[in-house]
């Protein structure tokens, strides 16, 4: 079949359109080219730092990253894979729905979160949160400082989980934290003998109030109190009242029995950045046997 001039023009147009589309896809898929343009260095000179974050501090880190993005509304970002779009997720944090970044690359300009331009990328891979910071070779210390500070802030006493009511649950290989709504229970909501409240005040409130004195004397600040009794006697309610009274001063954490059974040691390691903490072990009889 003989093609007309119009057919040839249309064919040439479709070929040119396809070539342009291929060039665009290639450019979007070339993270090195995008990084090179942002960092103003040759692609082969880009320095890259990578770390995997496991455990319960993934969500605090994403919350901190979301706060940084909110503080810099002009920052550019895209997908962790340049061919993909940035991914967000909605999570319930203490009864409030938060929108947090899940998988993306952030193109930080100099002066935003560090003294030098940086690329920060994050995504989940086989159970771990992958963190990558790319920079010019001369700015590797700046990049390392930003990555370290982000992780430290997520784990530290000023992190978004500090002073909140948490639940620790067993997520298979590790322990996971969930922020619960602030408790509203008060002492006048629960009828308990006065001697029980006196014992709770002595062993819980006074312990937190005198913690510095214990430490300065070289004494340990870990103490335990056992609440025993049949169901319905107010043990959980008393714990929630204590949690409400200590909220902000300490981090109250309700611990499911499976955490105590399988990863109790890891739980206390993870709490190092959330202390002082009020650890409430539920169903201790299931743990102790």
C-alpha cells in the first residue's frame, strides 16, 4: 500500500513523539542526573550514605521528616524511585490523623536543614526503613551530621513519642509502638482504699520525683510494683490514672504480654531514649506462668 504525504507526516510525528517520550522517561529514571543537577557535581562524584532503621523509631523519624517538610513548603520532592511519585500515608497518632512521608526523595537546598545542598531519600525494603543521604564529596560530614541528627532526634528525649501514652506490641521479630489517645481517667472515677493510693504515690510518683536523688547517690532508678487481684478490681483503671497523672513528665507504656514473653529485653533497650518511662506490664501471670 502506497502511503500519502499526510501518512508520512503522521508517521514521522508519532516517531518523534515516541522518541521524546523515551527521552523524558530516561531523564526521570536517571537519579544520578537529577542529583548531579541539584548538588552541582558530576554524577560519578556524588557521595552517598545509607543506613537501615529497624524497630519502633521508624514512625517518629517519619513524623520528624514531615515536620521538616511542613517548615519548608518550597522544598522540592519526588518519589524514592525517580520514575514514581512521592508516597504519603495516613496514620493515627493518639487519636489524631497525621499525613506522613513514606517513600520519597527530598531535594534540600543549602540552609534548609543543613549548610549544604543534600538529597534525602527513604523507603521501606524487606522490613527495614532505608535512609539515604547524597551530597557533594566535600559535604559528606554535613550529610552524615544531618542523617545522625534525624535518627538521634527520633530516638531522643525530644522525639515525638516522648511523654505520650504508648502501647508496645509484638510485631514478629521486634517490638512496635503505637501512640494512644491521652487518658482522661481521674482518681474520683475509681473507688480504691486510701492505703492503695498511698502505696502507689510512694512507689510511683515519689520515685519519679526523687529520681535525680537516687542517681546522684549511685542507686538504680528502676523499681517495680505488682498490682494483683481478680478481674474487675480496678488494676488497669489505676494504671491509666497513673499514666494520666504522669503524662508529659514520663512516658507511660502499656506492654502486651507477648512483648514480655518474647522481646522484653529489646523493649527496655528501645526505651532508653524515651525515659523516664512508666512501664505497665499487662497480664503478668501469662508471662510468669
